[in-house]
């Protein structure tokens, strides 16, 4: 496993734990971006809540899983998207219209693609989940 992209590693760990039916997964290392992505996934009902555990070697996250994820992953390369280009990437990363989310890094924090569309702003694609 390459350690160059902690967000990608986090989503892979969550995906693998979901596949084998685990109820909890430990995420190391933790970062602000990872926490924000987990907050979005929690708010949308894909994962349960998570807690941050302070450790001598650095903090890690314990994430409770609900078994609601079919597939999730980081989007690489991090495509730039303008306010008119959402449909193309929805077709590429989501199985059906209105099913699943794409997380986008905008100048107004991380948003789900539907919120970014409503606010009429673009950004960079970070991750997807359905």
C-alpha cells in the first residue's frame, strides 16, 4: 500500500472493512480533510460516527460502519470541475442519477456535488461514494 495519499488509503480501508462485514475500522493517520470527508459520509448516512483517539505516535480515528457503502474511493487525478461539468463526472463515478455522492473541494470548504450545483460553484473532485 502506498502512503502517498492518506485519503485514498482511508477510503480503501473503509471499503475493505465493509466488504468483510466489520463493524469498526481504525484509520491512521488522521487529517482535517479525512475528518471532513468522514463528516460528510456520516451526514449522508454511509457511515456511523467516529471518534478521535489520542496516541503517543499521533492521533487515529475509530470509525463505526453501518454496512451502507457499496463502493467508495478517492478520485485521481483530482479533476478540476466548473459549474457546468457535473453531469459528465456523475455519469463516470455514480451508477445512476440521484444515487450516491461526489465530494468536491471548493473555495467554500468540502461540499457534496448537489450542494455545489445549487450554489453554482466549481472546484476539485476529491472522492465518491454510493
